[in-house]
């Protein structure tokens, strides 16, 4: 079993940055795909970025590309999402997700159903 705990959300003004963290604990996550998703009120949960066991394996959604950076510290079992130049449309609850034992398959890894474990979410509000 894997537990994921997100932190770093909060309020930001248009153009400001925020950095989210996701700490994983429990079962080994040596080989896995980790993703960040977000959900705005009334909208479906959407993929923002994901990273594989290798930091060369990274994907960004169109909305995140060029502004957000996903990274990881495997020694700390932590995945980060640096969000720069935030916009009002980035507002939502951000979730960390883990797919143990899976590689980040293109397209498939964009779907929430690909992931087994989820954090509780952290609110990001941009105004």
C-alpha cells in the first residue's frame, strides 16, 4: 500500500509561482509512474504532468507546458510540481497519483484510471 501526501498549495496572484510537493510512503516505488492532476469545480480531473522512474521520462499537458516543471527526489520519495506564471484558470485541487510497477505509457498515463493511489489533494487558488 502507498500513501501520498501533497503540500504547498495555497493562494497566489496572477503571474506568481507556487511549488507543490508529494511525499510517498509505504510500499516501494522504485519502478512507477507518478502524476499530477488537477480538478476545477464542475470539471473532470485532468492530467497536468507525469514523471517516470527516470527523470528523462516526463510529460506535460498543453496547459502546463512551458510554465510548470515536474521533478523528483528519489532519495526522499518526493515528487515536485513547480508552477510558474500562474493564471486564474490554474485554480483547482491538485492531486498526486502513483502507478506502482508501471511505466508512464504515452496517452494511457494521462488517464486517472491508470493510477492506483491518490493523495488527498491540495487547493490552489489563483486570482
